């Protein structure tokens, strides 16, 4: 799913996580520059999307069906 703010500056994309059921990769961009990427649960994705849509007036512009790989590093 892709959400765009009212002024079009902020964009949030939610992609299914490759190989992980019930997980999504959230990518936040400002002025088309990727600012953050994180792995979240399906519940967190739903809560985040609803908060942005109903609380801040974001618009759903598309739905992503292709999974995205989130590289996790452990130290």
C-alpha cells in the first residue's frame, strides 16, 4: 500500500516482507528521498495506515503486491 500526504511531500509505502508472513516493510520518504525503512507487523501496519488516513488525511494511491527484502544486521 502507498499513502501520500495532503501536500504530496510525505510518502509511506508498505510492502509484504519477502519470506515472512504477517510482516511488512515500511518505507517512509520525504520529497521523494527515502528517509527510513523498517520491518513491522501486520497489526502495526494497519494501525499506522489508519492513523495516517483518518488522522492526517493521507490518501491511498496504490497497493504493493511484490515483496520487498529487508536486510537485517545483527551485531
